[in-house]
C-alpha cells in the first residue's frame, strides 16, 4: 500500500539516518578542506611569505620583533617536524568550520553539498585559499571578523560549545597580530553604535557580552603569551614604526625635515636626503635610515615626537593623507601579493637556521620556481570583490526598508558587519600602515560570501500577511 500524502510529507521531513549523514558531512569537510588547501597542495609545500621568518625567529629566539607575534611564531614552530603542514591544515579547517557555522547560523546549513559548494566557490572566486595556505596570520583577520559577527548577531543559533570555540579563535587571532586586535575593537565599537538603531533598521539586536569576552581573552593571551615566550608583559611592538613609515611615504616627514633641519634634537636630519620613497623601504630596506639610527626601538621616541609635531602643524594634511590611504586600501584587493619568491632572503635564512629539515621540500616547491601567475585569477577576483562590496549597502538598505523576514534581517546584519570590517581594515592598514593588496585581499572574500548568503536568504513567494 502506498503512503498517504501526509505520510509522504513526514517521510520527506524525517532526518537522514546517522551513518549516511556522517558520511555526507565527512565528504563535505574533506572537499572544503581540500579546496581551501589547494594552493599549498599544488605548490607541494605551504606558501611562505617574506615575513614568515620573522614570526619563527620571534618564537625560537624568544624575543619581541616589530609586527611579529611570538604566539603565532610558536604556532609555526610546532609544525616544523611536519614541514608546517599542520599549520595550514589548521588554518584551512578553521575557515571551513566558520563557513559551515555561518551558513547554519543564517538558516542555510544542514546540507553537506551546499556547504561544500560554498567552500569550492569561495576557493575559486576569492583569495581565501591563498591566505589559508600561507604561513602567515592573515587568514585569522577575516575569521575573527566573521566570528565576532556570529557572536554578536547569531549567538542564539549557536551551541554553547560553538560559541566557546569562536571565543578561542578570536583570542588566538587577536594575539597573532595587533592589526586584528584593532579590527576587533573597531567592530565591537561599530556593533555598539548599531544597538540603539537596530530596531529602526530592522536588524537583530546585537548582544555584545560574548564579543567582549572574546576580545578580552585575546588581549590577555597577547600579553601573557609574550610574557611566557619573550619574558615581557607587553604587546607586539611596532605600531609607531608603521605609522611613521606611512608618513615617510606620503612626504609628511620630508616636509617636516625641510622645515626643521638642521636641528640637533632630530637625528633624522643627518639622513634627510636618504629618506626612502615608500613605507616598505623605510621599514624593511637594508639601507634604511631607520636601522642606521638603531632600529625601531631606538628610534621610537623621535618618531613619536615627529608624528606629534606634524599633527600639530599640519592636521589637514595628515587627515587628507590618511583618508587617501584608507580609500586606496579599500579597493586594493588583488590576490597573490608576496607569493612570488622575490625578497625571501629573511625567510630563507630563518628556515635554514631553525627548520633546516624542510629546506629540500621548500626549495623544490613551485613557489620557489616562480611558477605562480595571478593574472587570470585576478580578472575574476578583483571585479567580483568590488562588485560584492558595492552590493553590501543595498542589502542593508533593502533589509531596513522592507518587511524583512528573520532570515533576511540576519543577512542584512551580516552585510553590515562585513561593511564595518572592510572599512575598518582599510583604515587600520591603509592609514596606520600603508596600502597593500594583501591587507585587503585577506578580508575581501567576506563580501561575496555575505552577498551569497543574502541572495539565498531571500523569502520565496509572497510574504505572509501580518495579523
């Protein structure tokens, strides 16, 4: 006898059996992991950036270096025996987990195929897998932003263990790079400002206790990991040096020296004619006056004095330069910056000294043969990222104007969080450091992800009449 129509409906609603469901999610997890690790797998070795060596040195030599987290260095050091594969697997797994969790929290989870399809799509259309496959803390900036959004707006859709896991991830991300701490703090402030407007904007009311806990845990971890590893209860140094480098690049320092030199109080006057043209040249150039003056720590007091003096004398110029830098950073989203093998001397020396066993595989990797060409990828990645960025405000406006369903209201809040994250990252990395494609590319994937979530969250059919 055939099933009745109600019975058929119940059969369709019945949850899948445990074993097939487990097999489906296992397959989805492996596909997601493989997609996000594809650059490293194709390379034959985890991708190495010029700064990778600095992180490793910071941990092994138990010192605090400019812009190099000792905690992330210890994370890298733990993977030396296995050619750093556990590190990139952990990074890709964290990204895959966040994608799956975000989909479920926005009512789009429960389907292994959909989750795997999202991971594959993001791997092909964005720079996410290139961040996940690189021995750098870059990927954790975007994961922290996504985790803070989920804790603020979708906490009720998360299990307690998942919320705790997000707190731990944010804490590690914050302690891995001070820019991520600044990004997390900016997001927290933005969500705090949204609270009184949430009802008017038809957004879910952000709950900030869990994000506050996550950021506090990150601050504590940053301080105490530096104490344990390097013997100093301090944050990773270098903030002043990065700001000063951007002022060198914008010509503000040269103008100040032209106005003040000769001045016995300014040691930099002796190198007025040798100032580099770029922030990177100031920070990392072998012949930079920074190192002739003793390095970032020895020059920090003079750098601070010059920054304060130029702010007082030329505030409008400072503001205009900062806004230009932030605007340039917002749209610099090309994938692949730093993947070529040039300027790798520092990283190579660190690997030769502290991880000599990896050198044969490192040297044989495609990256070291300069076999990566991002021209075709960026013909897709750049316009897609910029188009998605342009669509995010429309998603928020549509949510505020219409009688949004809970799902579409949640996706509007997601879009708003991504807008905040991208703007904050552009300001932090562009205005407080200097614009680079890698800085914005590491977060750019969040925009198409948020747009896709919004499209799939749109209610199908006519809205139910209000009672």
